[in-house]
C-alpha cells in the first residue's frame, strides 16, 4: 500500500477543459503501469473514451484486463438513489467493490470521480460532502490517488463560502485543471469589509517565502481592488483563486452578481 496517496480537487471553466484533464490523468496513469478508474458524467463519457483511443489507448483491451475502468457517473448515482435520497450503505458497498477490484490488479491505483460535482450542482451539497469524506477515507486507508473536479461557478453559488472552504479542506490540495502537479490557492469570503483584508493575508501567506516583493505587491493590489469591488459594488460573497507557475501568476476574483458590468465615463478631473 502506498503511504503518499493523494486526494486532490480541481475546478474547471468549461467542459472541454475537464475532458482533456481526465484523458491526461488517465494516460499518465496507464503509462506508469497504474490501474485507472474513471467515473465520468454521461455527457462526457463517450468523448473521453474516444479521446483515449486517439491517444493510443486500447480501451477495450485495457478494460478486459481491468486496468482501465469507466463508469457513467449519472447512472451510478441513479443506481444508489432511493425515494428518500441516497442509500449510503449501497454507496459504501459500491465504492468498496470498485476499490477492491482495482487493487486486485496488483498495480497502483488512481481514480477520477465526478459524482460529487453532480451532487453539488443539484444542490445536494451535504451529500456531496459526505461522498468526498468517503473517498478521502478510502484513498488514505488503501493508498490510492483520487482527483475530483467541480465547475468554477460552484465557487460563487449563494452561501457557498463556508461549505466550499470545508470541501477544499477535505482534500490534500487544490490543483490546476491544466496540470495537477501545480497547486492553487482557492478560498471564498463573505460580503464584508474584513474579507478584503483576509484575502490579502491569505495570498501573502501563500506566496511570501519565494516571491519577488514587487510581484507580490502587484498581486496583493489586484486582489485588494477586485475584492473591494465585490464587497462595495456587487455586494455579494466572493472567491479568490491564485495560481503560480514559475515567474507567472494568475489571480481571479469572482463575485456572485448576475448583473453585467457597465462602462462609466467619468470627468477627467474625477
């Protein structure tokens, strides 16, 4: 059993980016002689399968050997639904079987799971958190990697700040959808002035040890201005995402307002 197993989470802007991520994640695992389990929503399952074949993966042969296993996330969720919600004993039994079968191959295991995101998008946040907790426990008990992915708009849903931070806390790291070896900073904040200071502080703590002071000051100014706009003008909770890649940095602040920005023409002396 591996002792360095990871349970990571990522966020994506559009479906195509997620599908490319899943394919890269799978191919990387297969090239490393790992068993790969993919639990993908119905709308993407065929595209992922086709893209794997284009990448040179013999999907049918790998499936027969049990080293590449594909599940329809929507159908899997439906199979454990009851009139009162989700049958958690059925979920636990199913997850246990999936893990046991994958580990029976004698290879290291990696798993991509999208059932949590489906639950979150449906508004079943508590059940998504319960499922994350289950995967986290199984991952570290049996020593296999798990990658989850959520749409970026999940970070700005009403009331998402507390639950989003709790969900990220259930993972070992928040990672880039483009390169899961690159960690990102992600947090949500309430609509209050103190949140602007909190966002600055978190960004500084993330970057201070290895960042050029001028670049750090630029990043802090950007996050301060955008966070202040979210609080003062959008008047909504907001999220901050930051990612570093060598000398480049990406900082995103999202508010929850449905209104489109409007260009204002101020007096030159304003």
